[in-house]
C-alpha cells in the first residue's frame, strides 16, 4: 500500500515522459513488498499459528470425551494389538468372516482375543475418526509436551511382524500402526530436545533393512530425504531421462538430465 501511495504522489511531481519508468520502479517495489509479506505470513503460519493451535489442543483435549466408544476404549487399554476391520456383506461374506473368526478363537485362549461389532453409525464414525487423527494427534502431543518427533513408514516381510529394536536414544513415546493386509507399518517416535532425530531415523532405517529384512521407506516414497537403491535409481532414470518429473528424489541429481 505504501508503494501505491508513492505512485500517486509521483504522478503529480513527474512529467509524463518520466512516469513510465517510475511506474515500473514502483510496481517492482510493490512486488517486493508482496513477496516479503507472503514470506512473513508463511513463517507465521508454520512457526506460530500452528504451534499455538497444537498447544491449545493439548490443553483442552483431556476435557472432552474420548472419540472411542467405552467398550472399545476398554479393549484398547487391556490388549497390546488391535485390528480395525471393515467387512462388506456380499453374498454371505460377513457371515463367513465371523464364522472363521469364531473358529480361530475356539482354537486359542478365548480371553486372549476380543471382538466388538460396531453398533450403529456413531461407533462406526468414532472408530473411523480415531484411525485418521492418530498421526496429527502425535504432532499435537509433541508440541504440547515440548518434545521432538519423527515419523517413518516401512514394509516388513509377510512372515515378520515383530517391532524392530530401537537403538541409540530411548524414545519418550513410540506409536505403531499398520496396514494389516500388506504389513506396512507407520511409526511415530518422540525424543527429548537435544537428540539428533535425523540420526535416530537413519539408525532405525538400517535396523529395519538389515535385521528385519524390510524396506524403509515404503508407502510414502523416498522423497529427497532417503537415498534409493541403485536399481531403483536406474529405473527412475529410464522412466524420466530428462529428470523433469521429480528432480532430486532418492539421492539423484536435481539438475537437468541428472547432471552433477
């Protein structure tokens, strides 16, 4: 706005021959102001407003009732592993699924496995909401507690479901949730301030790949953080010889045609 005002004042003081050059200069100044203000707004949004919202949520969350129904919350507190299943009813598929689960339970300790069928839309929506808010809730917890967190996703072999050992610094909190069918695991780990969380992430990556025989990352790709295996890099180069689709991913050069 200050640049616009200077343009209007300048129009009264300058001749028409000088006005064009001044107009361009003032527009450049206006563009600079917009860019600076845009950067300031982005900084505020990423470093202030989001943190304030997370801190507020961390304070008020305990006041509100749990999104999980009471019986499901009791099961969640009494067991170590939980499976959320949505079963469609196609030509008796629901009855067959329940029959197989009851048969499985009959061969094991009946108290070791608990089944709860959602009663009504409210419970269904509550479980669905809990499934999707788990990841952002972890961020809120970290901000509210003044800790730092990392999030990873990795794939384990179909016959391997044990949690990889966390070496190095001990996390304050470790949350694991996965895709039951494909054995892709998501993990959120919180560490005290001062811990090199990037180093901890790379250590976990090495443990997953060398000891658990898995792959990290899995679902969400390598991005610019992880170095992809050589065979994967070669496949990307073959698919994108000009390096214009995702330059810089997986440890590759960000330059045109992968130049150094």
